[in-house]
C-alpha cells in the first residue's frame, strides 16, 4: 500500500511538473513571438535609418558640390572684372582722359549693374528679364553667374 | 520532485525584450530671412585736368555744392574689385545659410 502511494505521488508530481513545464513553454513562446516582432520592427527602423543617412550623405555631397560651383563662378566674375580693367594693357585712366564722356557713361552703367548685383547677392529675387537673358546684350555683365542663370557664355 | 521541476524550469527563462525610445525634436530657430537690399544708384563724374572747370560749373548750375570726392583710376579699380569681393562673399554666405536651412529644416523650405 505504501509503495503504491509512493508511486502515485511520483506520478502526480510528474504530471504537475510536466503541466508546469508546458505552461512555461507556452509563456516563453509568447514572449519569443513578441521579441521577434520587436526585432523585426527594430531591423526595419535600422533600415530606414540607414536609408536616411544615405540620403543625408547625398544631400551633403550635392550641397558641397553646389557651393564649390558657386565659388568658382564668382571667382570667374572677379577675373572678368580684372580683365575689363587691364585687358591688353588697357589703361582706364588714359582712356578716361581721351574719351571722358563715354567712359563716364560706361562707368555709370557698370556701377548700376554692380549695384544690382549686390541686391541679388543679398537675396533680391531675379526679374523675368534677368532670368530669361541669354544674349550678351541682355545680361548683367558685372555678375552674370548670379544674375542670369540661363546665360551660357559664348 | 515537484519543487525540483519548478526550480529547474525557472532557471532557463526567456526574458522579454524591452526597447526604450524617446525622441524629442529640437525647437526650430525660425529666424526671419533678412530683407534683400534696395540700393541707390551712384553717379560717377570723371574729372580730368581739361574738364575740371566745366564739371564744377555744371555742378553749380545744378545747385550741387561744387565739391567732389576723388579717386585715381587705380583706386577706382580697387574699389570696384573690393565691391565685387564683398558681393561674392554676401552671395556665398546667403547661399550657405539657405543650404543649412534646407538641410536641417527641409519642411520649412517646402512651405516657402
């Protein structure tokens, strides 16, 4: 009788243990599923982050390129101005003595254009005429790079 | 036996993963863009030894004080180049600001 009770006890304990173990496995399974969902979400977020970083990097490169282009076209405008004063050993002073009125007229015209260049550089929007200028006679010769986006030097 | 089973099964438990995330966006600066300059046109007068008297006479006739601030041809050239340099710097600085704004506040750019 004692031995039977002993085995019944063992059997019941085993049953309860197995039940508990199964219950625990089910609980673990639920947690693992939730973890998997979270990991998938984390992976997806990481992918988005990498994509955004890639996009940011491309934007950085593009901004850098545009700034370098701007610096080089502005440098060219400055070189052109220098050429206007000194082209073929030109002496503006002597020219002004010889052709005072015409040099005065040219100076005032260029001064007005240069003034407009400063307005544009400070953020003034381009006029339609400035935007559409494609010929030498239509452009702002003091700063075509910023005043006439559609002008291609020829 | 029961205690032993519970004890053993509890040892290798799977812990729930917790991910904490809290993103607080920084306040935008949103400074107003400076108003573009509207400049007055200057009038340049060229004076030579030949026309000086005539120039001053004309000024008097126009009711303008017969006095002029002078530059030599070389200084005029330098002034023109200095202004061109200032203009270039202004343009670069403004474009730089635009690029920063475009990069850090892209939605602001779209709204504009």
